[in-house]
């Protein structure tokens, strides 16, 4: 009989010593070593013209951001840590030192000056690509055959703009996380100027991150300004200028980031018409449309550049969904919001707030379309605070759930009570105008239930059950529901004051019944099949565009079709890491 062994996870019972705490000096040295390694990867990306090294650096940046913005670290210590990293990676002539020096604390500023003086005295003069002591490959074959893990080189300083912008990105993140918005905005503005001046394609991914925080900090400045509308208009002019430049330079990620920032600013200030015009006209060369992916049959609205990341596509779908909902185009709004929810990284803490906001708006759009959202939407993990399948939802989500129940019941009195009780939540979310439109949806839902339950019903009873003021109002509501197709096979007898079915069958006992309608005699099955087919084709096209293929130039150097298995495994590991960390942008 096999014996079972009980494993005790208690470290004390297993006589396992807990890990020793890391001292502040060791933590600082580890941080500087990690930043130095990332700088070496950036230099390799410039040397080999390989953007995947930049992607690897950006995937590892959130971990460094947490260490810089740790709660137990004071502002002075964080400034000193950033100064050490800047002095260890950027050469003295790099513009990042002039950007950071006025923004750091006095002690960190003095530390940076002393470290730069030591750097100049201890290193031989070098500049640009030779400063990092990275040996460029003699040929593509040599580059792929002698690939080794990147270690911290002996000479770690570089004057490349990529290294300077990366150190500046860490500084902007640190200032923003520590609520030092003025310093973060000053650093972001200076970095935007350096990016525009350098104009290199290896800066595109880093520049998109800088543009994102630059737009975010401008929105913070707008919210704290006395004249918010005028300030926002000036900021949008700057962002549109940067968007035009990024489009001309074929910088897809930056163009998508700036377009989403401008759309967010317009929607925040209730300029929906201007946002719709921007979506219709901002079509960069080589862009793809999102209408097919959203399920529309007319080709959709102009979309983002083909090279934009998934996070930018998600934001774009959400903004277009908001625009369509305000403009009464509920079908298109529902399609875009569904795409935003599906494409957003599920289970990622950074994207939970976005998923909740998109789901709330999608619930309202479904109600305005005459549909009832499924209960599973309110039981998702991001809607219940992290517990998938739970019945308890936060107060901000409970108001929407009660609204769905009121609309489903078709009770105007209950709907009015729920709307009044949840008005603070709806106003805070910016959805109060959409909630006010739901009164007609409540009446339609009630009429649909009455038409299914009764073969004939006096308008007086219709008025009483729906909570309407007069029989004339009930007659007009029934007529409009018939015209809109909410109820079928119903006629209004004005003389008798009765709502009845025109295809009633009277039985021998005096009861009346209605023949069931043949749904397959309508176009509904065709429309449903077309929508599913369009979605499947759009999903296939998006999957093909997202696939990565080996470089033809590098593949041509292989002999007899031999493929480096180590290179394939490394590429697969990078793709898997990108899929796991795609939510860091939220």
C-alpha cells in the first residue's frame, strides 16, 4: 500500500531559514544594475536595429517603477536612486542630466553632480554608440550565432538619446506616482522636445510612453485650472500637432496614443461632435478600419494605424463606443464596447477599472437597444472586486444592476425610484443623460410583456400597469412600439379603447389566443448569422495581423534551411511574456 507524505508549508516546521532582508545599499545597487542592463539592451537595439530589445526593456519597466515609487521610500531617497541610475547609464553630455538637475532634491542634485565628475575623471572620452562597449556584429550570421545574455559592461555610459529618454521615462513615472505633477510635467515637456529633435525610429516605442504621460499630466493641469475649457483647448492643439508629426513619420504607436488622448479630452469636455469629426478624418496612411472587427456591415469608421498596440485599440474602441452611444447609434456603440471588453487584458489589476467603466456603459447601451444584459456580466471578476462568480457587487455596480432589474420588469415607478437613488453614481460616471433616455425602454419592455401575456387589454389597464398619465399617452406609446417593431401583430382599436392582436383565435369556451409567429419567416436568422460570420472573419484577420514571422533577411543567411532552435525559443518566450504583461499600459 503506498504511503502518503504530508507536506508542511510552514518554514519553521521545515527548518528553512526565511530570506534575509535586503539592505538599502544593496537595493540601490540592484536597481542601478538593472537600469544599466536595460541601457545596454537599448544600445543593442540601436546597433542591431532590433525593436524587440526595446520591447523587452518596456516590459521590465513596471517592476522598476514599483521600486522607485515604493511607499517606504522617501522622496529624497527616490531622487538619490534616480540620480545614481542616471549617472551610471547616461554620459555627462547627455541632455537628461540638464533635465533632471532642476527637478531633483538638493541632496540628489549634489550627488548627481559629484557622480558625473567622477564619471568624467574615471572614464576615457567616448560618445554615442561606442560608449557602452557593445561589440557590433561583423555579419548577420555572426550576430545570431554568438548570441549571449547581456551583462553589465565595463563602460556603462552612453550619450544615445534612447538611453536619455528611458531615464527620463523612469523620472516621469516616479514624479507622477509621488504626486509631484509639476515636476513630472516639466520633465515630460523637455523629453517631448528631445524626441522631436532626435527623430529616430528606435525612439518610437519610448516616445509613445512619454506622449501618454504628457497627455495625462496635461489633463491633470486642466482639471486644476480656473478656466478649464480654454486650457484644454490649448493642450489639444499641442497634442494634435504632435499627432500630425507622428503620422508623417509613420510612428504608429505614438499616433495612436495621441489620437486617443485627444479623443479622451474632447469627451471629457462634452464635445462629442468634434470627437466624431476627428474619428472620421484622422485616417493615417496604411490604417485599417475597425468596423469589421466591431461587427458593422458598412465597413465601420476609420481606425488606428496597423502597428498600434492592443492597449491603444482597446482605448479607441471605448472612445468610439461612447461617441456612438451619445449619437443614438446604439448598435455600433454596443459592438465597439464589446470589442473593448474582449480585447482588454482580463485578470490584470491595472485594467480592472477600465473593464468596469466599459461594462457599465455597455449595460446602458444594451438597455437602450431593448435588450436585457446577462447576469454573468455583473458576476465577472472585475465587477465583483476580484471574486469571479460572486453575488456581492460594489455600490457603484449595484446601482446598474438594480437599473437592469427595473427596466426588465417594465415598472416605471420602480425605475424612477432606482434612478433617483443611484443618480450620484450615474452623474459621477457621466452616464446620467443615457439613464434619462431609459424611460422609453422601460415602457417598451412593459408593453412587450403585456402583449405576450394578453390577447386583448383595455388602454385604461395599460395606462395603469405602466404608470402613464392618460389613455391617450398609452395609445401613442403602443402605436410607436408597433411602428418600431417592439411588439408585432398588435393593433389599437381607438373606438373601443383596446390593444389587441389582429390574428386572434376565439375558442368555444370564449377564450382568445394568438397564433405563434414564425421567426424563420423573418430576416432575423439571416441577420444573426451575418453578424456571427462577420465577427469570425474579423477575428481571423486580427489574428493574422498579430502573428510574427522571421525576418527574411536573417532567414536567408541560414544554410540548408537550418533554424536556430535557441533563437526560436527566445522569440517564443518574448511573445509569451508580452501576452502576460500586455495590461501594464492600463
